[in-house]
C-alpha cells in the first residue's frame, strides 16, 4: 500500500503519474491511498475520473457523537461536562484538526487537568495554532519561523546557519517541538548528511510564516537560498524550483522595501534557477516548464545579457504547448541577438530548433533555416549542436521524401556523436529508421522502437512523441490500421500526460485516417472535426491537412455536404504552399475527390495532373490511398490520367503493394478487360480483408462483382452482397446504391439513375 497525502499540493506531472500508475498496475497487488482537500478538483476536475479501478470517497465532517468521542480520547476523559462539550462541538464544526489543536493548546498551557469550559476558544484553526505558538519561548518561535521560510520540509543545518545557532541546541529544540507535535522528523533525508524535518501540518507552517515581520523575510530567504545552494552543490538542478522560489521571494520583498543592494545578485540567482527548473520540467510537465521560463524571461528585458538564452529555452516550451507563432517569434529574436553577440554556435543551435516550428506552421523557410544552421556550425569545432543539426537535417529530408539522403545524414549524425564520445542521437536514429521503413525496410520499425526507448530513457519527451507519430505511420503501412491506431493512441497518451500539445496534434492527426480504414466512420469524422479546429487555432498546418483530407474523403464517400471543411481548392492551396510531398499527396487527393463530387471534374483533373509532377510523392504514405486516386482520375478524366497515377510506381510496403493491386484492377476494368479486372479485384479483396482495411475491401468486392456481372457470371452475387454489407455498415451511400443496383434492387437502380 502506498499513501499520498495532501494531493492538492501536487503538480500536474505527479498527478498524471499517479493516474498512470493506477491504470497500468493491473496484475500487481497494489493499493494507492490518496488524500486531498476539495481544491484538488478545482485544479483537475476530472482527476482519476476515467480509471476503472479507482474509487473516490468524500469525507463528511465528523458527527457530534464522533467528535465528542475523539475529544474524550485526546483529553483522556471518558465524559466532558455538558456545557464544555457543547461549546467544543460548536467550535470544531466536525473538523478533527480543530479538536486536535485544541487539545494540544491545553497541553502546551498545562491546562489538561483544568475544566475545558474555563479555557477561551479561538475562532479558527489558524487562531488555535497561533495561540499554541505564543506559548513557545522567543528562541524556539524564531526557529520555527526560519523553518517556515525554508518550506514545508526543512533541515536542522539550515536553521543552524540561518540563525547562527549551535547545531546541538537546534537538534534539542526540534526534539521538543516534535514532542509538542508542531514538527516531525523525517525517516530519510533528501539532503545528504542533514536531518530532515517537516511541519506537523501545513497550516502550522503557514501561521509561522505569517507571523514573520516583512522587513526580515527577505534576509531569511536569502540565507535559506545560500545554504541550500551550497549543500546541493552539483545537485542544485534537483532543487532548482526551491532555490528559484527563495530568490524570487527575496527579490520581490527587497524591491517592495526599496532595497537595491542585493538586487542584481538576486535577479541573477532567480533567472539561473528558474531556467534550470524549466529545463528540468520540460520532459515531464511542459506547463510548469513554460511558467518557470516565462518568469525568468520577465526578469530579462531587452538588453539583458541572458535574454537570448531564455528566449530560446522558453520557445521550446511554447512550441510544445502548440503556441507555434509565439515560439517562432521568440526564436527569431534569440537568433538575431546571438548573431549580434557573435555567438555563432548558439545561433546555429537556435536555427536548428526553429526548423521544426517552421515545418509545423507550413513555412517552407525550414530549408533555409537548416542550411544556415549547418553553415554556422560546420565552421566551428564540432560539438553536440552539430550532431543535433545533422539529425534535424535528416528529418527535413524525410519530409522531402529524399529517403536515401535522410539515411546518409542520420548516419553522419550518429558517427559524429560516436567520435565526440556522445550518446547515440535518438532523434537521428528515428529519422533514419523512418526513411528505411519508407524504402521498404521492415528493420526501420525495429529501429524506431529502439529510438523511442532511448528518447524516453533520456527524458527527451518531445522527441519520443515525434517518434510515436512516425512509428504509427510505419505501422499503418506494414501492419495495418489496427496496429497503427494502437501506436497512435499510446503516443497521444504519452504526450498528453506531459502537456506536449504540439506533438499530440501531430500524432492524433492520423487517428481519423486509421479509424476511417477500420470502417469506424462516425468516430473518424468526430475526431477529425475536433482536431481540425485545434490545428487551425494553433496554426499546425500538417495536422490540419491530414484531418481535413480525411474529413473531405469521408463526406464524399458518404454523400454528405462538406460544411465545416474548407472547399477542396482551399485545402489544395494550403498543401501546395508547404512544399512537403506527403502533405501535398493527402491534400490533393482529398481535394480532387471533393471537387469531382461537387461536379467540377476539370479542376479535379488539374489537381491530379499536378500531383503526378510532385517529386517523391509516390514514395510517401499518401500513396497508400492510390486506389482512390486512380478511381478519381478515371472518373474525372479517363484511362490516360488513371494510368499515369501508377506510372513508375514501385510499392515499397505491404500497404502500397495492396494498393497497387487494387489500382490495377481499376485500370483493367477501365480498359474493358473485365476478366483480368475481376481477378485483380479478387486478389485485392483478400489482401485488404487480411490487412484490416474495410473501405478498400468493400470497393474491391464491388469491383469484382461488377466485373463478374459484366461477364454474366452468377458468382457476382457473393462479392456484391459482401460489398453491400460493408458499405451499409460504414454509411457509404453512393457505393451502397451501386451495389444494390447491381444486385437488381429496383429502388437502388432508381437512386443510381
């Protein structure tokens, strides 16, 4: 059994960790007992709500009977005088803490033997605690106040140094305070060689702190920060948030009092530790990281020597939150400042970071940025910055569908890291693996999984999230939509727990595609609509193109009006502006189908002809939708354009192999060879059924039945019935009507006519 108290003080990352622990500890005899005030649900209204194995127990105030029993036990009296008991019950209001503190007050004042009714009742728990503190000697009260400055947890050595006290006397005083149940010693210590203590209750700490004169708080926070920093040594990063708190408190208090002597030192300390805290939190809790870095940036206005560094760090957090425009603006300012300062390595590093931001915004300047980064970094002695730049360049080449070059560059990144004695760059490994998978190397999936494990192990959460996205796409091409959806969902959960909204969209954008392939059309449309709104709000162009393309395709297949998506032309324009082959492939394919359904076949033909000229597009995932492209080309233009869609196409993955078989069936039927087409459709139907793609399985059965009908074969009925059943389950109206017409349903024939 693991107990966690006062969860209302926990940060988002820790709360997410507990949810994950409870959700995934299914076969382990484990009980998590968590206590919290109602404020927890003000911060996280749905915390633990979705867990199957969690139960929330709301504790009501103690009844008068239970409170009386508790008081009797604490006072070691079987029966209280009626008037005293009534007064106590009225004051406690069912709050056991008030009852406990009241009894401790009696003990502190040596009044346990007295009649409780003769003792005045403080108005609140805080007043009770304050009354107890007033019973302490000035020395011990000051000791507790120093402890309150350090925090809810504190160390004897800190109190000794802060007050210039003898260490033995401090230990003796803390022992007495523990006996009075104001503090308690910890079983272990987070500070090596130091006895750790904590306040008996957080309200004791709050009341102690409130009693400190404001004029002396700043000096105490400075002293606490100095002691913690010296004791932490190389571990200062682990306590960065604590140190940042003390420096900020001292800075704000001195500023309010007009004390300027320590201002520069305090600002530097606050900035240093806020930046450290932000960096440390970035892989676990993006929201917390951004808040720390934003606070540091407030302390570094224009002209501050640390501004460029802080802008770069803050931009990383903003990027992961999906605040892409703001991240780009901050990085561009940082790059300009680094250049002014002659810091070419720092400028190159920031240019590497901005590449991914440009890509997410659909900004073709990503090519220019990576070229500038490499020009700067290759002119300097090689270091980790150049390793990262090569990795990013490999990613750019993956997006350009230049897969052999991407592999070569990723290997260059890994080789340089090895020469420099650096860990293998997981990001480079992931991009190289994606390129290999696109070229037909199943080993690419294994390498992606290894890159994912390395990224998680090293705390590179954003990189891990991106690899999840690439792995889901590769799984779609090799293992089918069901496997791809499982990887996609896992990646989404991973990123959501850490607040990486940018990668959530990148990964989740493909979920509607997989759902559509599984025939779960209503889910696909619902998710696509929600994701499209989020993508548009954050300016995430790749995610927007993918989800809108799925939405348009499904609306066409289901013969519905496209109200929420933009017209096909607008989607095509957006995809074209990115210059990214796979985005153009998805965007143009969906736009062409939408335009054809809208009665504009000439525009659909124009788009498809332009698509055939896009370098590298056939090698991208978008050509997994080849049968749709060929059907659209045949309907909008004719056999010549339909054949051109498959010209020089070399299928490199199982998905594309299946797609090519189906496309050849369409071409054979269009050429009037019904027998050849029927055989190809039959093979495609078997492949699609095994692969788990319901729509293409249905279209292959429909094509097979149509061709067998043309040939006058009675065997046409079986595939047509199979197609009809699948189309009906997916709500594919036009195709369902065609199947019914071929089966001789009179109403369907009229509908098709």
